[in-house]
């Protein structure tokens, strides 16, 4: 019962935040609203008993990626009016592109039969143990490939940090 | 071999900056950090150097140059004759005075025919060098080992005669004999000098 | 739902909240006292005996100071910054096991508010969003120094989070659990993690200094360069929140170090004392607070000994020393665990 209300609350927060990302004038506000949306989604994960996913979602998206976004936006100083020329033809093109994407998405999801999970709180798939088993048994190769990609990125960052490399 | 550079030092403590490559032990910083931490730790048990001011006062030398006093002579007459030599000698230009002529009924108040009606020292300007004391021909102004107290208003730092002249009462006179050299004290015993009357 | 359970959890949460606030309050006094002692001074000793009322006087002063807000500040974010910093600083204490458990009337009451099975990750998540308060406050002030402070805080946090995460990963690999309660329970007696993970402990310690913005890593509020850093434009209790959150963070970090590496509420020879369960728990909690006090002291000791890093040195240390060391540590731990499992 309580989880139903929490679900509605989180959903409205998520939708409101997502809308505000687009509506707010200041880029910093957009970034912060996006962070709020991520938190609302993390709340949904917890409602689905997927605590691990929720926390990792916060660490990766809210904790790392959004901080970097905020960092960049702060440095860019995008507050100046008229940064982007908003000609009518550009607006027109944007509407067409956005509309097409919406139609594609609707078309894709219409044919899908979305599975409704019964009793989400009893569902154990989001817990660390089950998730670990799935990752390391069924999806071992993609997981390892991802790790290697990350390691390469980290080594690359260290290399970029070195000044006197030829 | 490169020519040996001559280094000049300006003080005995100055060190020449060296950009030598650090050794591995120096690069990991740890020995230095631990050494520094032990030094600070040893200071936890050292004697505190603070003097707890209002309760404990630090000893001040008897010849300390603090707040000024305008002396009276033995009969309680002000010694100052408003000659202006102190104001002239003052490097900070802290002293101002207005002279006036002594009236017949003021003989018991002022020693000389001319006296200072107004005598002001701006304690914010004063640098307590003691040149006024040296310049005074009448032994009228002296510095004492009292400290000028703090105040909230700048005006209150201009000390007039009300604060500078020593009290008439013989017991409350300010003793400045410690500030004078033995030669001066010897000279003061000579009653033939008009100065000492 | 069992009401006594809710009441018990609520009481525990309140008690721990009050304890962390009082400890942080007196940490400000102890910090100033320590600074005095390290420099052959007395430190504050006028407000009450040994300055025992100094934190109250400071708090009162901060409350009565003028509330100032820059004209061009972003009003909402300007207020959100310090509030968020305070909120996030207080969140972590929920998963730290402050003691084992107390048995009253046959029911066992755990001295941990929430033993969630991903406790370590929760702490790490809170840590990673901790920078938001500083960044928002620094940006909303609309001041160059504050902005630079905020940017420094962000990049410093991100850089040191990586090494810290890797240091924690070795603990997770060793103990095989993400729950803080279980990690502490596994270090029974004198079987502390620090004996197995000295390098990991060291990395965690250095990163904890960086994450709490304490000297020698206090570049976000570096007075010599940035006036006051991210809180340049803050005054009154908003500034108080920022300063106070730093001490709460310090307290929580000390608690984390103690529970991850120094056995939390465990202490040597705890089984040989022959005490009852409850007495042992209380003694354990006391031992935990002794450990926290020691690490709090270490934080202050380092602050009043070491000079501040230069910014490039900070980045070099983080990316080119700590992260490679952390990776090596992970590899070594993995190898040792593998060899152990095959023997």
C-alpha cells in the first residue's frame, strides 16, 4: 500500500524533473534537475528490491557522470543570452526530428509485450548475489570485455596525465 | 666540469635553493612526514608560552617607555614651561600645546612664569621613543612603565593634562628616579642649581 | 508491522544523530585546543572551564551573525548548498555498526540502524554525492573564488573516489560481503583487516583525508589562494553548516576507518573476559569510540603538521600514485585469494 504511494510520488518527481531539464533556462538548473531525476529512478529500483542497481545507479550517474557534467557546465559559463541562434528553420527541423523519434519509439514498444512483475518486493534478481551469479555465468564474456574497456580507459587517463611522454 | 658557481648569502640563515633530483626515500615523503608529525607531537607536552594576560602580567622593565607623565616639583607646582622643545623633538608629531602666562594668584600651581594651558599627546601617533623626555630642559615630561590602555574611540587616545599631569597628593606621585642615570641623580642633589629648587 | 521495532529504530537513529552532532560540536573545540597545544598555546580557555562552553558560544555567535546573500546569487541554490552538505554528511551514520547487539527481555536489538546488504556501496554512494553541496553552494555564490573552490572540490573528489573505491574493493574481495555489519563481525577479536590490508588501509586513509577536504588536501577552501574557497560568500549559520559538516564528515570517516580496518567494536581478548553479552557490547562500543577518537586525533595531528599540497601535486598524487597502487593492491589480493582457494 505504502509502496504504491511512494511509486506515484517518485514517478511524479521523475517526470517533473525530466520536464524541468528541458524547460529551465539555466544549464546548471537542467543538470541539477537531471540529477534529481536519477535519484527518483534510483528510488524506483529500491521499490523493485534492486538495491544494488539503485546504489550503483547513484554512484555512477549522480556521483560521477553528473558531477562531471556540472563541472563542465560551470566552466563553460553558458548563462549568456543568445548563445544558440534560434532561427525558425532550426526550430522546425527540431520538431520534425523529435516527432520522428517519438513515432519510432511508440512503434517499437507497441509490438512489445511488456512483462508485469508480480510482487516486486519478493523478486530477488536485483540483489548482489543473484546479480553476481547472472553476470559471472551467463554474461561473463561481455562483462569481462567491459572491464577491459574500463581498464584501458583508466590506463589511458593516467597516460594522458603524464607530461613528458613522447 | 662546470665552473663552480659562487653563492652569496644575505643572512646567516639563508639557504640556497637546490633543484636536485629527489631520491626514492625522499619521493615517498614518508620519513619526512613521520619526522614532522613526531616534532609536532613533542610540542603537545612542551610548556605553553602564552601569558594569561589579565590574570598574569608580564614583567615590565622599570625603564620601560610607556604612558607619559607631566611631573610636579616638590611643592606641587607643574614643572612644564611650555617651551615646545618636546613637540619639536617629537618624530611622530604627537605633542601639541598652548602656552599661557602665569597670573599672580597661580604661583602655587605653576613653577615658571609661562605654563602649558593645554598639553595634548596623541597616543595613536606616539611611538614611545622617549625623545620628548630627552629634550625637556625642565625635567617635566617623563615616560613611565604604565601601558596606554585600549579604547573604543579614537578621540579618547588624545591625552590632555587631566590624564598626563601627576596627582598633587605626595603619596600618589609617580616615581621616575629609576629612569634617571646616577649622574643625573647626583646633579639633582646640588641645591645651588636653580633647576633643583 | 511491529511497533516496538519501529520505536526502537527511531530511538537509535535519534541517539546516533545527537551523538554525531555533539561529537562534531566538540570536535571543533578539540581541534582548536589541539591546534593550540601543537603550537605551544593554550587554545580557547575563556568560555567555561577549559573552554568547555566554547562550541555553544561559537554556535550562538553564528546564529546571531548577519545573514548575507549576494545580490546576484541564485537564491534557491544558495540556500540548498549548505543544507545539502549537512544532510549528506549525516546520512552515512545509518549503516555504521556502532556496537554488536543488546539483549533486553530475550529480544536482540542490533546497535546498527540499518544493516543493508550493500552497506559499503551505500557509504560510497553517499560519499560520491557529497560534493554536490559544495559545488552548488560555490556556483550559486556567483563569485570567482567560490567557483574555483567548487571546481577544485569536484575534481578532487572524483580523483580520490577512484582510489578509495579500489581500496574498498580489496576489503570486499577478502571478506566476501558488502554488508558493513558482517565485515565488522568477521574481524572478531584481534583479527583486524589492517593486518591483511596495510596498503589498502593506507590508501583509504589518504583518500579519506582528501574526501573530507581536510589538510593537507583542503584545496577547495584554501585561504591563501581563494579567500575562503567555496564558502567565501557565506555567513551566519549557512557558513556554520559548511564548517560543521566538515567535522561530521571527519567523525564518520574515522568511524569508517575503524570499522573497515580496525575491527569496529571488536577488541583483543574480548572472549577471555568472561563478561555477559550486554556488558561486552557496551565495552565494544566504548572500544569503537576510542578508535574513532584516535583517528579524529590523527586527522587533527596531520592538519597541524603538514602544509597544503599544490594543486598539480594533488592531482599527481591521486592519479599517478594512489590509483596505480590501488590497482596493484587489488591484483595482489586477487592472486593471494586465488592461491589460498587452490591449496
